[in-house]
C-alpha cells in the first residue's frame, strides 16, 4: 500500500480536519500555519491541502517541496494564493469550485425577491405598526443577466428558471456554454453592455483577475436599466464602488445586493452601510453550517482520483487565475 504525505495549511484545531483522520494509515498528516511546524515535513509531502491561503508561507516552502505532486485549495477563489513561481511551475492546482455554488445561488435569488417584494418596506412598516398596501412585482417575465457565467452563475440561472425568468449570460469564453438549456442568449465579453442594458437583474459572478478589475465601471452602470438591481457574489474588486455609490445615491438603480467588497471588512464609514437601497452581506453568503466539511469532502473525492491516476477535478487555469 502506498503511503502519502499530506501537508495541510490550516489551524490544527479546525473541526473540519477531523474528516482527514479516516485517511490513516495510508496518509501521514502534518497540519500547521508556520514554517517551523510545516518545514520539517515539506520535503516529503506529495499532496498539499490549502485551508488558509498564506501566500508568503507557501512561497517560502515551495522550493523545498521536492516530492510535491499536487496542491488543492479548500476555497473556490485562488487569487490570494497564486504567485509567479506557482503559476509558471508544473504543479497542478485544484480548487473547491461547486461546493459553494448552491448557497450563493440561493442568496442571489433571495436578493432578487428582496427587491421585487420590497421586503425592507415590509419590515419597516411592521416596526411602525403601519398598514399600508403597495404593489410588489413578480420575477416571472423579468430578465436576469449574468456577467461571469461559470459554476456560480449557472447555479443562479438554474434557480431563476423555475420562476419564469429569462436568462442572459456573458463570459470570456462563450463557447464553453454553447447549447446550455438554461440560457436564452449568450454574449461574449465585448458585448457585455448590450446584455447589461437588457437586464432587470444583473448578477456579477466574476473571479478576481487583472482582466476583471473594476470591469463593472461607470459605463456599465450607466448601461443598466432604471430600476434594475445589481447583485455581486463574485469579488468586490470587479466593481467600481465609487461609481456604484453615485448611481445608487442618484436613484439610477433600484438597488444593489452585495456580498463582496473592495475592502473587507467594509469600513464603518462606507456609504453602503447607510444606503437604504443596498442589501449588505458580510461576505458570508456561502458559509453554511457545513461549508468547510463539504469542501474537505470534495478534496477526499479528488484524492481518490489522485491515488487511482485519474484526471483531477477542478483543475485551475493558473495563468487565467481561476
């Protein structure tokens, strides 16, 4: 029986690591967050599991990882893990894409319903003991535009379809989604303004890469319909926040639902805290009670594939950054 050496960048007291105990005796395990703890084991480690993205520690350890054959991240995003030597090196990097998509899909749907049914108004009226009828709207017949149609974007489309919504999708490589039955129309990135202008709800599900930095800028915000809603569950860096604040303050949008921000935690004085037309989530829309355990379970499935010399799931394009 082969015995693998598994190195884990994580707090040794993390409860989700208990799932790794079932790997004994075929795996020897070293867990830690310091060079002192991990250094003695790095030369014999064949698999590296990244629970905490400590780029500089990994950069320090990597030149000594002579036996390393694979790195897996428990997160879906890897922008805080990548560095030049890793990007251009031969080691495969995989992530936990798919683990968080369902929860984020539900958050996006909740955000659309929040604005369609004006739930903030209901809460306010209840607190004031005020009986005042108004006219909520339906999602049925509305258009959802998805900028960044990857795994998360598709999870939102899957949940929006039963509500009778029309789905538009935009991605850098449209050919990857050709023939998708959930999509009514597919757009390349250079036609994003056309898609944005047709959307009642615009979902951002883009990763953080140099090409997505503030991709949702002034021109894109001005292309949005009056009374449309922006939802960001990708990365805060993809939005020009100053331009978004201005659009919201001027009433050019119905509102925005945001789970991610340029600076996290969001500074106390930021305008998003005070704007009534913002639904704010502290980057936790995907943190279900079992999110870490689910990510480890995906790693274990991938480990079985690794041991059987089968193709790994969720291989990251390190040059593209996702």
